[in-house]
C-alpha cells in the first residue's frame, strides 16, 4: 500500500484552488507536456509521505498515529502562490499554507511516532504547501509566471483541524486515486469543547 498522512481540505478551499487553476491553465499552454496540473479534488495538505508499506505493518502504524494528542486544534490559512525551488527554475507550482507552530509540531509528532516502526524521518525541513502543478520543463512558462505574479497572494480560505487522515494512494494512468484508511482525532475542537462545558 502507498500511504501518506494528510489533512483534508474544506470544499470551499478546493473550489478556490479550482478557480486559481482555471485562471492559470490557459497561460500555460506553451508549456505543453512539460507541465502536469493537479486535480483540485485530489489535493491534500500532506504531513508525512510513508511510501510503499506492507499490509502487515498498517495496524502498527494505525496504533502509533492513534496516540497523537495536541492541546488545541491547528488553525491554517491558505493563501498565495509560489514555486519550488524558485520561479526561475521551477519544479512545482504551489499554493501557500500559513499556520502557527501547531502544524509543524503535529508533523514532527507524526515523524516521532512512526520512526520506531522503521519509517525514516524526513531530512528536509517541513514546508507545508498544496501542489497545483508539477513542472518537467522550463520552456513556455513565461506567461504562466506573469499570470501568477498578477494574481499575487490570493486568499483561498481557512480551516481549524482537530483530525488528520491516513490515506492510501493508488496510481492509475489517468491519475492517482485517494482513499482514506482511517481518521484520527488529535485535539478537541473549539466547538466540541464549548458543548462539553455546558
């Protein structure tokens, strides 16, 4: 099984990503096959990519993830556009994710509980983002760069997370198909907390 841990995007954020993509796509026609767009319906905020995992190991992964707790839900704002590694030689066009320390701490805790199961820690710094397109060639990107600059830092929505998902990704010729394996509660939501106080 090809697994990853992620946060589900609210429908309003997916819709906003779709609108941004529809503005950018016509400007990328010259890039041709050198640019592959991500379907907004399949975009997640990835916290940890696990890779290929034997089915026998999944139960231990579920148990480790189920023990994660945080004091408060994680507040996230989705805004802006950018490039990895940079606009001059891009490999990825992304939408921005802004959050306090809680998001990085959650990702770090996921790394910590999975490491004893033989899942290596990520060596790169955690940089949350939403992948809009993958770029194989730099040819024909000038108009796309200009349009991304014109859009500036679009506001794409906000969310408060108290749950994260273990997801399976099945690769198909027409694109990946994503299935939730399990959802894990890591914090009491503000609304639920208020209800308990009454």
